[in-house]
């Protein structure tokens, strides 16, 4: 039996999405910048997709820009906004951001920007009060993810945007606000107007769309400049011939996930909770990382104490179970997210992330709970740490 529980790394492409994309590879293959009929047909698909994405996110069509994925969207929001602001100053993020954001801020720090990395509590939540205390007269940008990719914790984005809005009313220079919503798109409702943010990033392959295509929402009037140069595509912000098949696929995937979000989320949360309860009941010395009660519904992060997570993953893989040690972009390194939560380094080594998708079933969970206790027990028999207990 094969069980895929790494949907936070990537998801399968929905068959309906593939069907929607296919004509744009062989039939409607024109360049959307061309004026003849082939180009006009491609441009019509581009415009329709942009309208669809904008409608689902509560945005205007001219606020939606297509990119190659979440990493580019994050980089464009961060570097593009600061380039447009045109001066160095103070910027703020959290210690648990995806590396697409963290490494960008570390690079900016080397460039002369002053950076504050906010702490999180034991559940992985940013404190709005700590953020407020960190604001300075020269603060330019705040970037806080919507939900964490390793533990699923939802951040208080609305509360942060309200704080920044109130502060901006009394300031000469605006503080801009970006959120990485790569893990939340398709799983929880997103309304950019309600969240009151300036920039939002998402990536299609996290909600059953194709890899290599993403979106950056940029609120009208927000500071933004290109970070690469070429043609006039995407209103001059993101040069390069538009990838029409993948843009169509992203639009269809987001539409499908929005329509089935409520029922899918309920089912997925039930499966996650069943796995969590089963692990706790069947396996001793397990820590649950984060707080599933305040997270997106599909992520369960558990530390199996006194063994190494990579050994556990290898043995699970041999039994047909796919999971991960954390972010797919940081395999082989100690989780900076769990470290920020204050998890013991030994327990970080034993951490595994299980992440569900709409294709998972009760049978998947039953199979994991059937084989996992035996795998853990076998590894612990070889562990000097366990033998010392």
C-alpha cells in the first residue's frame, strides 16, 4: 500500500486541472503579447484566469501578477517593495518564515538594512504586542507568513494589519505589509481586502495545481518595482512570456479548491486528528509540535523522541508511506521552526511532518497507525538514548 502524506511539500495535479490546461499546449499556443488570432486567444485565457484568481482572493484583476511560484512572489514583494521605496531602513519578519523570506531578509541585512526577527511562542505564534514594540520611525516593511509550513500555525494577520493601519495613520512614511500565504491558499478562506495587506504570495502546486506557477497580489498604490527586466508583461512588473497553460491550471485549481474548501477542510482535519490521537495512544514518548487547534487543517508535526526522524522516514518509505522531516526546501538541516519554538534539539531530530490532501482516506490513516508503532519500536531498540531510559 502507498500512502502520500507530504501534501505541504507538493500535491498531485487535479485531473480537472490537467484537462483545463491541455488545449493551451497544442491548440491555443500563441504568445499572449501577439496581436493576431493565436495571440488574442491566449490573451483571453490570461485575462480570464486573472479575473478568476482576483475574484477568489477579493482583489481587483490589475492587482494580480503571475510568477514562477511562491519563492519568486516572496522575493518580488520584498525586494520590489524596498526598491520602490528607494531608501534603506528597518524591516521586520519572524524567526519561523520560509527560507524564501528568511534568506531574503538575511541578504538585505548584509546590504545595510536593519532587521528584526520576531520570536514566537511555544505554539509558533507571533506576538502582536512584540511586533508593536519593534516598530521604529524608519520601519519600512513587515513580512509575516499566513501559516507556517512545518507546524501549520496560523498567524494573527488581521490583527497585525490593523495595528499597522493605525500606526500608518499617524506616520509620514507607510509601513508596508507582506504575507506568504503559500500554505493557506486553498485550505482556508483568503480575502485580501479583509486582511488589509499590501502583498500576498501563493503557489499553485500547494493546492493541486501545476508546479512552477504562482501569484503575487499587490494592493493598488503599494510600492513595487521590477526585480528583473525584459518585456512589458504583467503590466511591466514581471517580464517574460506568460506561461498560459500553467496560469490556466492555477486558476482552475484555485477555483476548485475554493468550491470544495469547507468540506475538504473538515474531512482533512478529521483525518489529521485521528492520526494524532492514534499516535499518542499507540506510541509512548511523542511530542506534538505547534497547536493543531490554531492551524491549517492538514498539518501534523510530531517528535518521536530518542530516534532520528530521517531513519524513521526511510523505514516509513520502505513501507510505502511518504512524509517529511519538515520543509521540503530544508531537508537535511535542523528545523529552524522547531528551534524557534524552543523544542529540544534531540526532539527536533525526531520530528516528522505529516500533511494531508483531499485524496487521503481513513484507510491511509489506519495503515500508518498499523505499521508506525512497530517501526518506532524497532528504531528505539537500536537507540542508545532509548536504552538509557
